[in-house]
C-alpha cells in the first residue's frame, strides 16, 4: 500500500470492479480488500506486526508520542492520540500488546497529512500500547502502559 | 479535543508532583488518571449519532397518519424543541398529567401519528422501538444543552408529582432493604469507581439529572433517564417499573426540581 | 449501507482538523451470544478521506477499534466551504460515504 494507490481514480475503478464482481455473484468478500494487510492484523506480537508492515525492528524514539490517560475506566473505549514529529513520516500504527491480535490501526501519512491521529481502541486488559512510526523507510516506536479497570458489571 | 486531553494530562502530572506521600500519590494518580480518561471521552461523544437519528425521526412522517412529530408540543408550544427539555418534567393541560420527555413523546406519537404506543411501552430496552424513543429524547435533550434547568412546581399536580417522587426516593423495600436514598442520600458514597451523587442536594441532583440521556461506553448504548431509572430499580431488586409510568416521572420530577438552576449537559457520556 | 457518519471539519492556521463519528458495531469475533455461539467479527477495515475530491487519508483498521468509532486527523490546507468526504468499508463488504463542509 503505497501513496500511489491512494489516488481517486483507483477508488473509482475499484468501486466499478467491485460492483461488477458482486453483480456476477462471484466474489469472496475478503478478497475485495486487497489493501487490508491481513498478515499484520493477524500478528500476535509487535515483531510479527513490524515484519508484516515491511520492517525488521523498531527502536524507541522520543519523536514519537502517545497521548492517553494512564488509566482507562473501561477497556471497551480507550482514547489514544498518536503523534510523530519525524520528517517524512509515512505510516503510523497503534498496537496493543495484550490484545488477541495486537494491531489496532494503521494510518497512511500522505504529503497532505499532519502525523497526528486520535481514535479510540479496545483493550482486553492492562497492557503496553505501542505507537509505531515508519519514517524515511525506518520503523521507530513509543510505548506507554495503560491500566484498565474494567469496573465490573451493570452501573 | 487534543488540547483538552493534553491539558487534563498536564493537570494530572502537576497534581502528582505536588503530593509527596507515596500512598496519597497512588490514590491521586488513580483519581487523576480516571478524570483524564473521562475528560478525553467527552469530545467526539457517539451520542451525537443518536441525536442525528433522533432529529431524523422527529422530522420523518410515520405511523397510520403518516405525520411527523414536528407539531409535538413539548411544553413551549407545538414544534418548539429548543429549550423544552430544560423545563421537563412539567404539567400538560391537554393530558392533565405531569410528563417527562419520554412520556410526552408517547403522547405525541399517539395523537399526531396515530401510533399505538403500548408496543413502545412494552418493548425491551435495547430493542428498536425503545432505541427510537431514546434517540428522540437524545435529540430533544441536546437542544437544551447549556440551558439552565427550570422546572416549575407551580401547578398542584406538579407539586404532587414532586412529593410522590420524594416518597419513592426514600421508600425502603426489597430483599436488600434498599431505597434510592441508600446510595444517593449521602455525600461521598461510591460504587466501584463511580461517585454516587447525593440527589438531595442541588449539586448531586444536577450530577444525576443533567447528564442523561448518556452514551454508555461499557455497552455502546444510548441510555435515557427512563432506562437509567429502570436499572436502578433492578439494582435495588425492586419490581420493574412500567416505562413512562407516573412513578418514574415522579422520580424525575424530584431530581429535576432539586437540580433547578444547574446547567443541562446532555447528551452525556459515561463509563 | 450503514447509518450516517457525523463529520466535522474545522480550518485553523492552515490546518483542517477532521473529526468523524461512525455508526458501526465493530464486533471483535471474540464474543459469544446468548446461545453460546461466537458472534462473527464485523468491523470497518478501511477508512478513506478526501478534501475537495483529492484523497488525503487512508487507514486500515482491525476489530479492536472501539464500537461507534471516533477518528480525528489533521490535513494541511483546506478552508471554509471546502468539501470533506469520508468512506468506510467493512469486512462484510458494506460501505458508507458521507460529506461535510469545512468551517
């Protein structure tokens, strides 16, 4: 998935192809998502995810930032802000090490994007959360532990 | 949002730096961490999705009469939504009853749209009919955001409803010998990480009353005050109250009147 | 088809912040229903956003993005009246596109 594939024409073309295939009743939905990195999303460790994204290792970097509260009252919704201050940031990923599959999201950073994304993730339990950044072809990361107090039932 | 989250985190860190004692610091860390978490949730509240859905339902013709709810009188005149929620529950002359937003919606659906609302009363929470009512209530409450709660007890029936709600609030029963006041009649009560507001005070009543309907992150559902009260009854092991019945409206009246002068903050977001 | 998204886009100091709420269950595939059967995974896999028709943002998601997802990101440029369009596609092949004007 390079920046070139993000063109408008590509979207339109893909839509048409999808419609045609769907109409012909000959598609397995999974195969439609050529750009969804299945291997990365099935990774059980940070290493597996880094490899699936095309890297080999990811050193810690002070230029990568995770903004999140230290404690999440409910693991079903944990706000995370992922920021990179590195020039030529190409990709930002959010990983939750204790989740069954560690990768939560990958954002492509094109030339028009400020590498600063906020979203909400699920955490099965207290875990290290990693923001992984690909910049100039190299992977670096920042790690933060977020405690999850599930808080029990009802309420 | 990012600035707000960052500010909350800075405040949390500053607080940690000030308090020296290890145990005090632990406790403070937890409280501040949770505070920062709750603050971060507020922006981008999925309740907005329910507000949108509610507005659409309000404007869309439906029912045997194929009419919208645009002519519904929520107390400020037909079709006037803005500010109406801040003055509910209130006495309505046409029904000769005190009604909250949800019981009033049932009246309008019946009168304007010709809908048999019993199905809506009987529907379980979390099913489509109840979800529609709650989306409507969310839309209506959102149109009173930041307005002062201004509930009047001037009409004798409104006063009666308040007194009934007060009696219900202190009514102690059930296998656990509970009343609402057991949890919500004292300062500083807590269940797990939730601070329980003292509904007898203005501040406590405001904390309870002004933030519902609210999006519950634990279930990913939108809850109205009727649902909240229904669940309070369950937690007390009381018989299930009938949706939009006088008893539920009475409790709302008790809370709302105690919260008079505070600011409507709906739709809220909760654990 | 899915239900509508809530999109807000505000321009400030040459940067447009886009904030999106999406209606989606984001079922993990790890949960069991009342009958004890595993509830199949059902989640948004791809999100794309464009500014005035030009694709600016593309994301891939797994099922551990929270239910009724929230996403905020920042695009260089953009001014009041510009058009932001957002599309998501989920793992069942369902998709949804909504638009908003920059304020």
